[in-house]
C-alpha cells in the first residue's frame, strides 16, 4: 500500500537530480523542511489523489522523466521566460482541458491564500507572496509555484484534484487552512493560532 512517505521519498530522489541554474539550491540539502512542507500538503488530500499522484511519479521514473525538474522548468515561464523558451521542447504539452483545470484550481487556491493572509498575517508573512505580480526576483509566488506543480500532474490526478477542490468550495472549507494546520502540528505547534501568536510576539520583540 502506498504511503505519503513513499511519495515524499520519490519526490526527494527526483529533487536531488535537479540541476539548479546557479548551482545546488540550499533547499536540496534540507530534508526536514522538504518533508514537512510536502507531508502537510499530502495529508490534506484524499487517498485516491495521493495514489494517483504516486503513479504519476512512478510513470515519470519509468520513462526517464523528472517531475521535480519539470515543475521548476514550468515555473520559469514566469520567472525566467527566456530560459523557459529553451526548455519547453523537452516538457510535456499541456492540453487545453488541463490548462482550464489548472486555471480554475489556481483561482480557488489563490482566493484561499488571500483569506488565510487576512486571518493570519504573521504566519502567512513567513511564506511566499500570493501572486506572480508580487514577485521581486528573489521569492517565487504561490501562483507561479502552484501552476508549475499542477502542470506536472497527470490527467487523472488533476481531474481528481479539481473535483476535490470544488467539493471543498461547496463545503466552505479552505484547504490552505488545513495544510497550514498540518504544517504547524508537524513543526510542534498545537494550532495555527499558536503559530500566529508566537510570530506576532516575536515581531513585537524585534521591533522594540
């Protein structure tokens, strides 16, 4: 039976093979942070989606592809357009149907991210800016990262994921809150509120 840890270990294996433009990235040597970030996300998914995504990783491995490389390459469409033009011939083509799903998913998740930022400004401030337009050349936005990752999902995975997000919308559930709660607990906090309080106090101490 496939576990979340199986998915993260395969992602990590593929991540180690990614050659960064400026040399090896610091995050490629930080297993603990990678594990917490990825587990926080996958814990929020129904098993049928994690199973489907694991199959995407296994198919990519069998075919000599690297989904982590592809994710960062797709992100370059916004962060490094000229380099993206050089790489796009080796990337899988995105169907119109998949493109529509990516746009719809991004719309939903960016709204959730903005809602989370309003409720937990200190916690949200520790992460990425929301929109591509807010990037400063040093930090990649949630929008750019998200669309890059979604572009690597197989057709079945992205269909399942889009349907799941629509269900969350219907139920009034903000999946960003769920992921951030998972992250907080994996980092040793009792809740999102505890993280927000700790960061707010620390900020006040720093200012003073």
